[in-house]
C-alpha cells in the first residue's frame, strides 16, 4: 500500500474512514430518495423538506427569446413551496431573489398565460417576468419583482422606475410590482391614478394568496 495515502494511525483507520464516508453518502442518497417519493405521491412534505425546497428546481425553462427564456412548465417542488407557504407565509423570506422570480414566473404559467418569459439575472431592463397572451386583444404584462425581507418596504422610486419602463415600451399593457414585503407609506396613494389598468402593486400577503389560489383543488 502506498504510504502517501495512509493517514496517521495506519491502514485500519483509513478503511474506517472509507466506511464512514460511504455510510454518509448512502444516508444522504436515501434521504433524497424519500423526499422524491414524497413529492411524487403529492402528499405534505416532512419537516426536513423546506430546506431542500430552497435548492430545488421549480420551473422548466425552454427556448431563449430576445427578452429572456421561456417558461415551459412548473415542476413538482413549485407546488410544495406553495403548500409550505400556506402553513408558514414567512417561508417566502428564506429564498434568494432569483428563486422568488422563478416562483412568480411559474405562477403566471400556472395561471394559464400562453407565453411566460423569465428575464436574465442582469440586464433585465426593468422587468423580471413577462407574461403574454398573443392574438386578437393581446395582453402583455411586465412584472418587476422585489424580493425584500420583512420591514424593508418598496420605496416610491422603485415603482416610478417601472412607470418609466412602461413609458418607453409601447407594446406592454400593464406593469406589476410584486414584492415579498410591503410598500412604503404613501406609495399607493401616489400611484392611484395609474391603478388598476396601467399599474398594480402586489404586496407580500397578496402574493401568497395569489399563489394559494393557483393550487389544484384537493
């Protein structure tokens, strides 16, 4: 045996390390398999599930477009996230900003929009999700997502920025600012003249209710 790969204490300890590592990998694999089986059976997840959901793939992306990438479908973990939000609305604050954008993009797809685009991580031009119903009487919505923690209100300047995007883009019907938090005092009053036909403000509590309403009937 090559002494360079034998740790202090000899080959017996080395074998023990291999056995322990193998056991740890087997345990992790078994845990992940159990989680997947739980998802497939469409039953409430175990207590360990929320941590795994944060890392799970929740939407299926398709072809690239000039604005971003098409959302083709929502994956099973998307539904499990919403179920967890039904039990614990504060769970939304455990996700990073990109995962929140994916969650909302999946919601538009789930709502039945034929074309949903998730814009790139950078250079999104002031819109994170674009939902379109093409054809006669077509509708195109820009959703600007603000994944803020509790107590971090969306300021008026963020909403004004979206109004600037709507002014520049002539082929958009409405803009929506969606946040996991709330809007600063006075924002809704200032934007009242644009609501609801040109602009909507969706606060965290409204976001959770919207997501819950997109779940399949029991």
